[in-house]
């Protein structure tokens, strides 16, 4: 089932909803159906999801300075 992001035009509440051909989304706050679909950024799925990116830092962790020390290798 696809997950979409919406904002209710009646009460301005943003929310996510699973949508199928048989199910029309409605606002969980006011139950309104005057909705606008929002553009979502794609999520990562798999083994690499949530892991820090260490590809930009070749310096050992104690001396890391890449990206202001936030490269994830520490």
C-alpha cells in the first residue's frame, strides 16, 4: 500500500495516509476530505538505511575534520 503525505485544506493539519483504490483518505483531525497531496522525499530501505556516511573521510576518527567533524566516522 502506498503511503502519501497530505495537508487538510480545512484545518491545515499535515498527515500521512495509506491509500488504496477502495480507500479515500480523510483528515484524522476534522475528517474532512478537502486535501492537498504533498511531495514526499523518498525513504531509504535496506542495509544502508540509517548508517552514517563515511565515504568522504579518509582521516582516522580521532583526527576527523571532514564536514566539520560530522562525517560519521567518529
